[in-house]
């Protein structure tokens, strides 16, 4: 396993490592020194899982010791970070060389999409390389289709539907729904992907997808496979987090009962009354927007727990006193799964990163979709219009705007206290049951994982 150095990319592969270990496989996780302690703690010294460190390259474009995207002072440094990972090729090849000399080459390498340079190195040693994207099938297919047809897409307004040849969509796709950076070849991340990733990525032996067939469609899975070479197969084996023993996930808040945010949730008298708010580790939310969120949550009248990553923002004067006992603002790391699994949590105001979407649905918690970057607009559209398990925060396309407190208040009240909110909650709960069934014996993902391991 070779995860990209970002929390959202790493954790699903660590969950998969645990499941492989439970099935008797020996797993080697490749990472860098700064990430090693986090990885080792997560796998808890499993005797079948080993961590092998390779040095993260030093570069003048990055601060010393910056080996994870969560350590970047600004996401404007993401391209220098990505370029630094290209220098991991030699140490990765040396690992396979050492394994080859000892007669212990791995049966396969599963590496992140951003590490697609592993393909030619794996080929050199005759080892199949599987790509892990960390996205669902639906968003991957749309991104690849849009990128393929971008020279021919003439879009004149925000409201005009984007017609993608050969792809049937369950809703009209408009400019605000497109993934950020896709259709923008000036974007430096898009340029990096085109120059360094795409040509190798399509030559992967297989695709590991953190989703399940009941959530996707066979048509879209086949479409995804068509973008790859030589009969490459996509394996929907998720939600990967559920392999880590569903009972353990549901009780995870009991493992650290002293955590203040868990104690705070335990004190809530009404089940599913709390709105959880978090925009992940990478979204850059302005202080002005944070002010509006604070006022909007206050105006909604609903209890909330809000994770704030900003180091510069301070709560507006007077609000702290007014929300005391009803709102909890946390600036430290939290175990998101334990919050979503808690009986008091009834909704999730989210950036709609794929991990967050899956974690919320697995716990039967509906979402308020507020996409910030990457493929998140597509995930949001999928959750709201296809799965019917969430509501959308209305956001205009390509404008640097601040969503007003009234909008935030209204959508929170709609999810937590209206008939529409009740319907999306019921849908989220149904999807949670389907997710559990998918990973249980006889389920679609359980069967796919068996087929993958036996094939």
C-alpha cells in the first residue's frame, strides 16, 4: 500500500490494510517519516502490517518537515508538494528491488492516483499496480468524460446544460456543478495531472473504488473501466471503513469517553438533534465566511458542534454567551466517525469530500452539501439529486462570495425540522443499512473483495 500523503487519501487504505490482514495477507505500507507515527498508531501494531519509511525529498518550495498536505501553510503550495512526491520514485524502486532480491515481491501494489509513476516501476518487476482514487465511480466518470470532451464543450451560461457525448446523466449538469480545475487547463493542478499522471494512470492493472454497487450503477462502472487500457477492471469494495468491524465504529465514542466533544454530545437529551459542521482539513474558509456560519448556526436555534480549522478567526462578540450550552466550537482534531455515529447527531453540514459523504451515509446521517474544491461539487450533486440523502447550500458559480447567514440558517432549519428534512433523513438511514449489507458476507462489496483477492 502506498497512500498519498493526505489524511483523506491515507485512512481508507489503512482501513483496507486491516481487512487484508484479517484475511491473512501480509501488508507493507510505504510512507514518509513524518507520517509514519500516525500510520503506525492507526494500525496498532498489527503483526501482519508493516510500515516502511522512505525519506520525503527536501525542496526549497516547501517548509522543512512538511510531508503531508495537512501541514501545508496554504493550499497554494499543493503543486510544489505534488512535484516533490515525484522524487519518491527512486526510493520506491529500491524497496521493490530489495524485495526482489529476497524473493518476496508483493502480489500487487495499491497506490494513490497522485502516485501513478508507480506504474512503470511496478511493471519493471512484474508486479500489478492497482490505482486508488478516493472518489466514487460517479464523480470519476464525470471528471474523465469532461476532460476527454473539453475541447468540444461550448458552454455559454451557468444555467445551460453540459452535454457529454455517450454519457447519460440522471440530472442536468451545469457549470456550477463541474469539478473545480476541470475544464481549466490553466489551473496548475490540472496541468500537473495532465503532464505527470494521466498517461500512466490509464495503464493501471485495476481500480480500487471506495464505494458499493448499490450506490453506483453498472453502467457507470463500465464507463469508468472504458477509460483504462487492456481490460482494466474496477472493484467497488466499500465502504472500506465498515470492514473495520461495524460494532467498533458504532461504539468508537466509547473508546475515548473523556473527549470533551463526546461528553458534550452525551449530554444532549434528544436523539438526532445536533447538526455537525466540518469542512475537512484542506478547505480554505475566510474569516468573513466563518462569521456568517456562526451567525447562521445561532439563528437556526438548533444545537450544533462545529469544527473550525482557522488559526486567525475569533468568534464574533456576544455570540459565545448566546450559544452557551447549545453550540460547541472545537479547534482541535476530532474523531469524525464517532461524532457521526453518536445518537445525538442528526445532520452534517459538509464540504462533501468523498470520505465524509461515505462516513455520514454509513451512520445514516443526512448531509447539507457545501462543496469547496476538487470533485466535491459532483459529490454534492450526487448526494442531493441522485441519492436524495441531503440538501444543497445554494452557491453561485465562479464567484468569490460569502454565503449569507440567512441562507445557512434556512438550510439547517429545513434539514433538522421540516418534512423535506425528514425524507432525506429516512433516505440516509436506508443507505446506511445498504452500506452495511454490502460489506457483510454475501454482500456486493464483500463478494467483490473476495473476487479481487482470489483473482
